[in-house]
């Protein structure tokens, strides 16, 4: 009887596992967006593209005004005139490269940036090159910036209170392009910030590591190479008032500055006897 009861016991149900590929598909389906979500997403994307095209092709955000900051009035007016063809074009489709091409003829501009001030204003921020010297070749002259870029040709008879840099006859000079001056332009740029006493007529670079200033008083300042220019100019500025009558001041070694006197010039008290005397002057103070 016990054997019959064991035979009549109900069979247990067993869940059969789904095939592996189908199980993975079901798990992936949980993370996929529904058809409704896809429809809404595509509708929003289409609306955004349509709004962009409308803003790009219509006058909703058309340029009506160009504001220029950082430039003197005359240059600002020239910049606005050069960018006038942008009037009426959409700020949305504004092209920096197109604007840069229109301003390429202005060597006075060192850097320029643009800002779209919606709905109708293009803001142009300009950094202007500052002239630091006049380069001369024979009777011709040009203004040159600290970067070495030639800013403009000077009219004959123009005399500006800037140091001269004399060029060799074979040197090519093109407005808007850099000109080869050796380290002379670096000296001229350093002079602008040095508050140097007296007027500097010219800056010379002999190409062999010897830089020299020619002063309006007739004296020379010998700088040596182009290293430590601010220090050398500061030492020279301190020594020049104390070395009246010296034909030159040599600050090529700033800690051992030397004032040179011609044989007929009176040397300061305590200086060596006349006869081409050199006097070492302390660079302190």
C-alpha cells in the first residue's frame, strides 16, 4: 500500500529557463524608450532645428549695431566701416573668420574678439598696437610696435619723439608685417616702461651682442647684450645724472657700471686722471 501511495504522489512543476538570447533581449527592452518617448524626442529636435533655421535666415537677430571698445575714435570708426557689410546679417550665423578677413588691413590691431549681444548688437573688443620706435632706411621712415610689426609709413618731414632704429639698405619693410631689427626693438619697448631720463635719439644693435643708446645730449649708454634690460636701464637712469660730462655710460655688467670721460672732460671728484679715464660707478641708488 505504501508503494502505491508513493506512485500516486502528484508531480512537481519545474520552470524551464528561457533561452539565453531571448532573456537578454527582454532585459534590454526594459531600458529602451517607448515609442511615445521617441516621438516626443524627435518632435523637440525638429522644433529646435526649425527655430535655429528661422533665427539664422530671418531678421529676428539681425545685426543693427556694431560697438567697438578699446580703439581710439578714428580707428573705431574705420573698424565699424569695415564691418558694415555685416549689417542685416543674423547674429546666430555670425562668422569670426569672415570678420577677421575684413579687419586684416588694420596693422594697428594687435588682438580682436567678438561678442554677440542679442538681439541686434555685435560687440568688437580691440587691443591696439602701441608704437615704440621709428625705423628708418635712408629718407624713409615707419612706425613700429613692440611686436616688431610695422604700423604705418611716415610722411616725409615727420619727426616723432620716439627712438630711431636705422636699417640696412637691403632690409625689406612692409606695413603690417614684422621687420628685422635684431634686439633693438626690445630695447625700445623696454624704454617705454623705464621712464628713462633724457631723450633717446636712436637704438643700435651691431648684431654681435652690443646694444647702444644714443642720447640727445651726445652721450652713449652701452647695454651689452639683450639680457636684463629693465635692470640695465634702471642702473643707467640712476647713474646718468651723477656722471655729467661723461661721454658714455657702460651698464653691460649692471653691478659694475662704468662712466667714460674724454681726455678734455673734467672727471668727477675721486676719478682717475684725465687721458681717456674710466670711472666705475656704483649702481646702487
